[in-house]
């Protein structure tokens, strides 16, 4: 089944992000794990996260949405995607 923005929910976003981190950062984390404090995310990797969110979920991340707290945890990124209309809450 193809998942679209209209049918995607927060759990789908969370699963996608956890898998992305597993593949790219070679780490399995909990959704509330602080990626920056844990040393998994550098400023360059943070940019990769922005690009991934935009490409995977069809959202535009800019302005106030670019603050670090929106990328600190998988839960925070999931909330950003939901707020941006890329998934249902």
C-alpha cells in the first residue's frame, strides 16, 4: 500500500525516521532520545535530516521551524511533520 500525506499518520513518520537514523547514523534510538546530546547528530547531519523530512513527507522546513529543538528527538521531528501538514496527528 502506498502511503500518502493524506493517509500517513504520526506513527508512520516516527517509524520512517527511526529507520532513517538506523541506516544513516548506524544507531537504534528511542523516539525521545536527544540526538544532539547523544552525539549522533552533527550540524551537517542536521541538514540531512531537514532534506529527508522535506523529501519523505512533502513539507517545507524554514524560518522558525529550523530551530534545533525541532530536530532534537524523533518525537520532535514527528511533531514538526504533523504541524507542517505532512501527516495526521
